[in-house]
C-alpha cells in the first residue's frame, strides 16, 4: 500500500502544474499565437473600406422621430432601401448654403 506522499498532495494530484502556472502567469488568457491555431491558416487582415466612414452625431429625439417617420413613409411608397443615412445624404444634396439661417 502506498502512502499519500508517494503521489503528492491532493492538489498536486488534482491539478497539472504546467496548466496552473500557465493560468497564473497570464498565458492562459493571452491571445492565441500562430502556433496555437493548430494548423489553421492565420486570418488575412481585412482592409477597411475607404469610400465611407461611420460617424456619430447627436440629434434631438423629436428630430429622430421625424426622420424615422419620413423613412417609414418612403418605405411605404416602395423605396425599400430607404434608411436614415440615405435620407440624410439626399437632404445634404438639397442644402443651399446661401439660405442657411445665421442662428443655426
């Protein structure tokens, strides 16, 4: 019959030392390296589009409600691709800077 010392402490029998050290050192949670991908080809870096940019603007909720209502009306009229961005782009084409009020 063997003694407990022969096989180590209970925690040593339960946990793999390398695995525990990997978790504690941060390697466990690190981003995978190419070698860790196990034969999978590395993802090709996708090029970002250059013909548009995503922006963030502030608008009052009542203005957004009006905009959304206009988009909804356009969709009812058969403009299936109508959306906020498209309607704002169209409105920009119609703006005459000479008529913009000073107190804008």
